[in-house]
């Protein structure tokens, strides 16, 4: 049972002053008669009517309780709900080469990508997700899991020097495919984020894309870097890192081809806000498929309480005018 207006149930607090008033009134209502002794009355038995003296007031309170419940509109609901949720398998392939430290993003490309990626995985509650990192080689950082905390925490700990430097886009994509291809979800996708062009590795990017297509895996590619020049990190003769303005070179043709072959989409992120918008768009494109059927039938069910109130009120009148009838 549920109530359409549960706020009316607060009226039950009125019982506190009503009961208090009744008790105080009863204490003052007993008549007194002075007699020399009560010994003749010591062995008299109490009449059963003495036990009924408070019954009418209790019945009156029950009637009020029924009225309060009626005001709250008790309802019954017949409902059934069948929902089937099909999670999506998503693998993030993140470039962590040294060029990702370029400062055309705030504070740099890698940190900006980590922040947006962590937010992205936190919002995908029904999906299996994993993380692959790549530079001169590729590595499965987090296998497919639904543990959002594990994913977000690992992403926040990613650093540039975790792998040998370079940009092995093909290897990174191939590793991601290897991890996601056996997933049970019907929808599988890889988000590949890089800021350069393939310059090392054992697998050509286009070859990896063909493999992804074979397994029905969509690849969303993201080219990170603003147009023109950007401050890139370089090590001077003293081993210190200095930033030098250099041209931004992204192999957009390859990234577009990968996306086209697999049925995905290519994005170019030229700043923090644009990168956030890219992940938001991918989030919409890869929404979890949910088939939910609802049925509900709600019906007011106050009549039993109304009949009960009427019955209790009738019993009160009968008792007061028969068993507990008072003579002036």
C-alpha cells in the first residue's frame, strides 16, 4: 500500500494533545463522597463496565485515525517491470609518448587526456571497460572490468616514462583489440587517443583497423594537438627539459582511415574544452542499450477505511447509549 498524500499522516501528531487532554480531564472528573468507613465496600466486586469506561474514547481516536488515513489517500498498485540491460565493451588506448607533454593543453596533453578519460569512465556504470597505454610499445594497463574506481585511479597514475618512447599506434590498437574481441557485449568499441603518427611497432595501423573490422569493433580516433606550433619538451645537453616551439604533426589521414574502416569516427581535439566535447559526443554515440517495459495500475483504496470508521463510530454510540449510559 502507498499513499497519494503521505504528508497528511503528520496529523497523527494530534493524538498527543488529545490523549493528554483526556487523561487530565479524567483525573478531575471523579466525584467524591465522604463516609465514616469504607469497610462495607471492601469485598464488593468491580463491574465489567469499569473496564469499558475508556473504550468509547479509544474508538473515537480510531475513527480519527481512519479519517487521517483516508485524507492521505491509500492506494494499491499492481505493477510489473522487465528490464534487460546490455552493457557496452569499451577499451581506451592512450598515447603516453613524450610528445604528449606538449603544453598546448592545460597543463599538458597527457594530463588533460587523463582528466577527461577518468571522468568518462566514471559515468559509464553498466559497461565493461579497460585501458591500454602505448608509446614505443603497448601494454594492457587495466583488463576489462566494471570497477570504476580501479579504472579512474589507474588513469590518474599514468606517467609518460612508463614505456619506451615512440608512437606505435598500430601496436596500441592491436593490443586493445586483443583485449576486447572476446567480450560478451554485442557492442564493442575502442577509443584511441594520440598526438602523432605511427613511427615504430610491429603492426601497421591500417592492418590493426582491418582486424578490428573483422571482430565488429568500432574505433573512435582522437588526434590531440592544436593547429600550428606548440611547445614540445626537449632535453638539453645538461639533461634538463626545455620547451621549444615546434610544428604539430598528426597523421590525420591514418586516423580517419582507421575510423572509416571500423565504422567509428575521427575527432580532432585542439584544446581542453574541445577534448571534453569529444568524449561527451562519444559518450552519446556509445550509450548503453536498455529495453525496459513498465506496467502499473494504481487504484484508490480508501473505502475499507471509510467503512471501518463508520463501524467504529457506530460501536461507540451503541456502547455509550447502552452499557455506559449515564443518568443525569
